[in-house]
C-alpha cells in the first residue's frame, strides 16, 4: 500500500510582464484576496510601473477573476490612475 503525503506549505506567485520582459515576481503564502492584491499592486506593480513608464502611461490587462473586479481593487487602481483593459470582455 502506498502512502500519500499531504503538503501543508503553499507558495503563490504573482508576477507581471511587459513587452520588455518580466518586471518582478512576488511570492506569498496567504490566500490572495482583494486586500492582499491591492497591497501587492501598491508596493510593487504600480510603484514600479509608474516610476519606469510614467503615471497613466501604461495599461493593466486583467481578467474577470473576482479579486480583479472587486470594488476595493478597482477603487485603488482608479486612485493610482492606472488604465485598465479587461481582455475577456
């Protein structure tokens, strides 16, 4: 009889890509929810892209994941002046 191992450690990866290549990859162990997504975007994505490309000079492509469409997420992105493109509409 074979034993099955259960793994309790999980690691999630959040990254973003431009036409120039990968900008960064963030790892975390918590479950991704809108609040954590905003933290990641605030500390990494929008800060870096605004510095590199200029505020309101880049477009964030996203899908219909509930975290991406959450009110908290959309409010943050509007405050950060991020242009949005939903590629599934």
